[in-house]
């Protein structure tokens, strides 16, 4: 579980229009059919070590998140993707550890997995206080501003994963913004997924379904 955040429901709008010539070139390009296709994914299981997270029917959030992350990695590997975990065992990682472990794989997508203290799933992107503010070059290229260049894509990624979760489980999916360092410093589309802790029995089959539905959301994002 992460700190409470602003929940938003909004349509993602295009902020620019491509010039006609560029648009024609994109349509004719063999890559245009899957412009968001990706190969490398980093999966970040939340908590770990002495940080248990939530307790759900005697099961610890850190263990549930790791179990789902491993199943998601296997699913993505089966789809031909290279998927990496920030942790594959029960150990505590600082933010700096997670950022370093993620960056060394140069991911094209980052997904962090947690549980929410509700019966809903919540998919977060990062939040900036003054998103449209003019920044100096130093500010624009600072680590804390890395995600500004990917926020539009992150929102599309969030929508794709949220739609897949809602379709698989018939559950309510909320979307939020949260100034988490792991998201705001990501140099790729990045989301944090909180899965519901209430009304869910986290047996092996259920965790497999959550991994599958997140994975389908990622694959569908890559096909847009």
C-alpha cells in the first residue's frame, strides 16, 4: 500500500497534432502498427524485508506482490518480452536501490505492484505540482523531472492495464496521481498498480489471474 493520493477520472487528450507529412510517414512505416511495442519490462514488487505492507487474511503484502510479480515475469517471458524484477527474494530495497536496479535494465516500461486498502484496484501515474510550468534546462533534465516526458504514455499505459483488470475481475478500477519518487524519476512509461485487499482470496489461482490481467494490459498497450 502507498500513501493516499488524488484520484482522477479524465480522458487523456492529445496535446499536439502531427504535421501531415510526418503523419503520412508514420502510416507508411512498418513500425507504425505497433508504435508502442516494447521488449524490456521492469516489475517492481512493493515492500520486502522488514517492510511487510498490508496484512490480508494472514498473508503479507510483500509476499503477495512478489508472487504476482514472478508470475507476471513468466507470462511476459512467454510472450517474448525480457522482464526483470527489482527483487526476486524477500529483502528490503530503498528507493535508490529500486531506481538503480531498474535503470540497469534500460526498461521501456516500469510496473510497480502493491495492494490497496480497499476493494478496488487503483492505477497510479506520477504527479507534478506545476506540470505545465516553464522549466530551466537544469530543472527539465533533473532526475525528478524525467517522467514529465513520458507522462502522456504512462496515462495510456495505466488505462490499458486498468481496463484489463476491470475486464478480468469485473471490479471497480480507479486512476490516481501520486508523487512517488520511483515514478517521477522513471525514464520510461511507469505506473504503480494497487490491487484490492478486501473481498479477495489471494490463493495461487487468483494471483495467477492478476498477473495475467496485468500482463494482457501491458501487451495491449504495446499493440496500440
